[in-house]
């Protein structure tokens, strides 16, 4: 039976993280959802019908890198804990919470505190001793550094660490445990993408979360899918994608989306030029004034506007102070963004950064 669950989140384009575990004592698994990039770092606990049991912030509200979630009984008390880590762009801060979402201490740093590649997590009984272990894998820009942790004397203790492949491979390492065996794979790929299709619909994305669980406890395993964080483009390049169909901007680096946010491109009858462009100039101020003819109602003079990326003659990605309707066509051809998002992309992009308008 196919069932779709609606989950309310401000920016679906960044995907979600998903885990399944019984957080009570009734034997019925709950769905644990971690918000993706460009959302607050919220963990939500859902019943299988999609209704919300509760939610909590795993990190400071302004931390927008997205989070990973996992759940298992690390402490051996018979109740599953919730484990969180930051996705790409966030630090290696791993935290543990009770089944009610109460923090079990400050957490720990799985890697150097300055690392910003994110931390992949999984848990399971690695050595068949009846105790669950937590496994971490360094994200993109880090080597394939895998660490195995266990709960000892009230805290997580490092048991083992190793590099799963060439130490110079910076694609990040995904980790998962199946039947007591640890499986690792590169988080991003080295292939050169000619085009990337992106969407903000909660049915698919470039990457997918896929889980298998017996949700109804009938002995048959169900398959759960959810959109994950978009990936694509060569890992040694920065790349901007503007999807006109969804009015969404994606900024790729290290083979993974670094940020994504809603924009406003051209409304009818104007058009935003499609095709592959590049950042031609970074201009701290631009005076947006255009005259279509004497007393033409479409004439405008917006004054000096900060933070501007020119990608085509007379076409810019720029801040729009005059509206807050991002995610919908609003402009005469340019790409509008909010102040916070425009400041981010202006600082992130360089002259020559490729821009695909799809």
C-alpha cells in the first residue's frame, strides 16, 4: 500500500533526514525527521499517520546547515535515544537526546571542531555483544575518516577509528550498519554532471533517504523514501542553479548543495534568460532604473541596491527590498533574493562561478 505523509517545513528544497524507531514501549515505531539545509535544526517525532507527537531544536535556531538524525538504544536501558549531527556546512557536534527530546549532556565533537563538512551517523550492534555502537563518518572536504563510539560511564567513548579508503579522498564517507556489518561508501561522486534536475516537491530529489522497517509489525518490511540533500556537479567547482519552475536557487560546492533558498525570477510578460551563464561581476551597489517610454506604468527607479551579481547583460541576482514574496515570479528579468540570502550568495560566489538557469 502506498502512503504519503505531508510534513510541514519552510524550505523543502534542502531535503530531510529520516530515522525509524520505537521511542516508547508499545512496539510501534515512530518517524524521526531532521530538517534539511536552510531550515532551523528541528527534530520532529511523527506518528505513522504523519501527526506530530513533538519536536525540539537540536542546535541553535540560526544553525541552517541541516541535520542528520538516528535512533537506537546506546545506553542499554531498553529505550531508544535520538542522535543528531550537523550536515555539510556545520561543525562535527554530535548530540544525544532521550526519547522525549531532552538533551543528555552537551554532546561531543566527533572530529576537529573547525571541520565544516558535516558528520554522517549510523548505529547498530557492531560486535554482537548486545550493546549498540554509534558510527560517525566525516562529510565532504574531509577524508574517509570513520569512528566507532560506545556509551561508557555516562558518556560516548571512542573505541576505534580508521580511514575506509584513500586518506586523500575528500568526497566524504557515508556509513550504515546492516546485519552487524559496517558498510561505507563515498558521500559524493566524482562524475561531471552535464545537467542537474532539482525540485522542491517532497516526492524526489537528486538524493533520497531510503529506509526499510516493519512499521505495522506484521512481519513484512515496508520501504520509506524521502527527499535528501541535493548533490551534483564536480566537487572542485562552485556552481549556481536557478530552477525557474520552482523559483529556487541552489548553490553547489564539493559535490553537494551548500545552500538553497527561494528566489523571484521574471513574471509574465518578462523573461529571465535560460541557459548557462556565469558571474560576470560582483557589484556592491547598483542603481536599478529602467525606462520603457514616457509615462509607461512599467518604468521603475529603485535607487541603489546592495549585493549584486551580474550574470548577463542587465540581468543580476540581487537583493529586493520592495517585496517579500520569494518563491514566486516577481521581477522584470533579474533574480530577486532576500537580504540574508543575497548576502550569503554574494560572499560565497566568485567572478567566473557558473550559473545554470533552467
